[in-house]
């Protein structure tokens, strides 16, 4: 089933917000780009991997057998396009530098395309505790999620 199946299931895709953390953010972002973008109200991408090329020459890239073709195909930052739904990109201020670079790249590319983006860096948070605020409207992450979920009729 794809995103076009939502109405048949009684789901209004304008009320769906994708959320992903770490590699899950990469997967959620891939749901927004061709060849089969899923129609949704927006996406919340936490501490994500949006450009995979830096992984090619690492032990992680070697362990999973990452190829240049997979980098080109599976890196959502390369495939962003105008007309995407609003995005929330968040990372903890206490994460490794690579996550800062990943977020900056995705935010800059989406912004250049005119995609509405909330760029969030949460003080005192790291890669593992950042998602804990998703459901709390008083948390910076939860507040951004709430704003996205209830904007424009979502």
C-alpha cells in the first residue's frame, strides 16, 4: 500500500505527520521524495542522516557494504524538491559534530527550495534523549511537533 491508499482506509493524509529518529529520520525523509512520495501534512526528522556520502569511508559504511549508487539513491538531501510539506528538523546540542553537518545540509537545501522548515537545536539534549520530548508540548521538540500537527487543518 502507498500514500494514495489513505482515503480508502479512512485516513486523511493531511492529518498524518511522519516522525523518525536517527536512521528513522532518513527513512521518513525518503517517504517524501520520488519515486513514490507519500502525501502527508509534514515530517519531524530528529538527529537524522540526510546525506550518506560521509559514511562511505567509515567503518559503518564498510560494515553495511554501502556503495556510491546507494548513497545517490538513499540520501534524501539529494532528492529534496519544491512542494514538500513542512519539515521540523531537530538535533540535540550535545550530539557529535556530524549530526550538526547533516542537519545544516538538509535545512539549507530545503530552505533553498522554498520548503517550510523549522530548524531546531535543543540545548542539553543528545542523540539518545532528544525523542523523549516528542509528546510534551512544553518541550522544544514537542512544541514544534504540536505546531506542525495542528497547522493548516492537520
